[in-house]
C-alpha cells in the first residue's frame, strides 16, 4: 500500500467516525452517548478488519502469497517443458550418458 493510499484510508476511517457521531446524534443520542456509540461501532469495524487480515496471514491467503504461488507454478511448468524439449533434442547416446550422470549423482551420499 502506498503512502497516499494509507493517508486516504486514515481519512476515510476518520470520516466514518464523524459520520457515525452525527448519525447517532441525529437519531436522538446526545453529547457523550453519541460519541461513545460511534467509537464502539468504529472500534468493532477496525477490529473486524484487523481480524480478517490476521486470518489471511495465518492461512497464507494473502495477495502476495497467491501471486507468488501462481508465478512459481507457471515458472516450474515452463522450465519443465524447456528441459523436456532439450532432452528430446539430444541423441540417444547423450540421453543415456546424461541419465547415467544423474543416476550417479543421486546414489552418492
């Protein structure tokens, strides 16, 4: 999130609190009661939003993580296809030699 968006989000929350105050005052609550009521509603909204964020963090379902998973899957698929094409382009002798080398690397401790 950019600094500008963060400031706009802060102003939106401030405006939401003010709108709640005036709404509660218009509905008949006076003085501190409307301020307390709007504070409670705003606090519950912020806690709910923070809770949903924490759930996404713990479950790993954040936007960045999802993008990274999709990128990695696409990268792995492309790399596998390229390796398969290069292997298929080798002569049978080269393929056998390469498989033997890979087999020796796997069997060493």
